């Protein structure tokens, strides 16, 4: 139970950081092609494709799988769909 709470808090923190970093560029749509994968790999791909720097605690997201994301959208929309 505690690990699950830490994961949720870690994902919330990650989402908040990405939102804060990308808020100014939020309206810009980009092309994303992110396959479903372990979150560590997906976040690295997301960072490359979005042009944003993403920092996250690896222990808080260990074992989390993401959804695939494909298409034109904002970075925030891609992150929301991925998580």
C-alpha cells in the first residue's frame, strides 16, 4: 500500500513538473510516437520528443507501465494519455 501511495505521489509530482516546465509551450502541438513500455523508458522518449527536460524519482515509478501515445498533440496531452 505504501509503495502504491509513493508511486501515485511520484507520478503526480512528475506531471506537475512537466506541466510547469512546458506551460509556456503548451499550445504548441507536436508529433508523438510513444509505445507502451516501462515508465522509465517512456519518460525518456517523451523528453526527447517533447523537447522538455523530465526529472523523476526512479524508485517511485518502478514497475509502472504506460499507455501508447501516437499523434499530434500538446506535451501535456501526451503525458496525460501516457499515464
